[in-house]
C-alpha cells in the first residue's frame, strides 16, 4: 500500500540528502490505464507546494489527485497522482524518471519566486468546458484556519497559478485535497496568514477570491493545443 511504501522509505531516508522523492507507476489506479504516484516528504516551508506544482507544470505533468498534510514535527507529506499530457502514466523508463526527480529537486532547492509555465496550452476539449471558476472562503474557528474551496474547469497549470497567488499574498498552506472529476476540479485548501492564524482580513479574502477567479478564467482562454 502507499502508506507502507511511504513509511518504509521515510525510515530509511537520510534528511541531509534533501527531501525524499518517490515515484511509482500504478497500473491499477484510475481504472483507465493507470497513473503515476509521486510522494515528496521534507521540512515544512511555504515554497514546497509552489515548487512542486511548478515543477510538474514544467515537466508537462497534470495533477489529477493530491493530498497534502503536515506532521506536528514540522514535516510535510505531499502525495500526487499525475498523468502526462496524453493522459498516460509517465512509464518506467529510467531517463524519464531521473529527469522528473532532477527537476523536482532543482525546484525544491530554489528559494526565489516561481513563474507559472505560460507555454502550456489548454487542450481543445477542456477549452470547450468554459464554466466560470467558483471560489468559496470560510473560517474554521475551532482549528484557527481558513478553508478555501475552488471549483473550476480542469486546465494545465491550475495549481501552479493558485500556489503562486498564495506566495504573492503571503498565505501559508497547511493542507489540501485536490480532486479531478472529469473536466472539473474540486480543490480544498486549508490556509493561514503569516502569523499562523485564520485569515480574518476581509480585504485579503476578497483579493484572494478575485485573483483566483480572474487568473484561472483568463488562463483557460489561452490558445488551445
């Protein structure tokens, strides 16, 4: 199982060598040809999420499912299910797997700001699915965190755009559930401000909502493949 796979690898990993990166193809997942599972484990920091999703964007990999969590000890667990631009697993060829790990490590080591890959094109089928982005923001008072829900047409680079907005607005991601349902994505992000508090600033919430809607809706209108 994934849990056993992750746990054994974490036990044998030397943190001094950088984040743990695991890549495995699973022919039994998604029921239509399989998918590739990528697991990243390392010290918790704001840039890890944006670095990961931007790397996938550069590699031409589409995230179809993801779970992000953090431990009390300050480590994060990023578990991604990805497909290539033709909707297939990345395969078992070592050069391809080595390149994915290399690009991920380069991005994870980068401390600067990331720029979304603007060269990727929205597939024509997704271009036709033009429902506007919906964003809902609410506060979970008991857990002192803000819940951001995003429902939008699926398109390449979506998470990279959202992650870069988080960085711009100095918003920290605690955990997330990323789900792709056909041509639609339903993403839930649990976020806090720089003081590790729920976001109660109404102006900031409105800016976050506006930017996500505007930037995602603009992105889907780019030139189709």
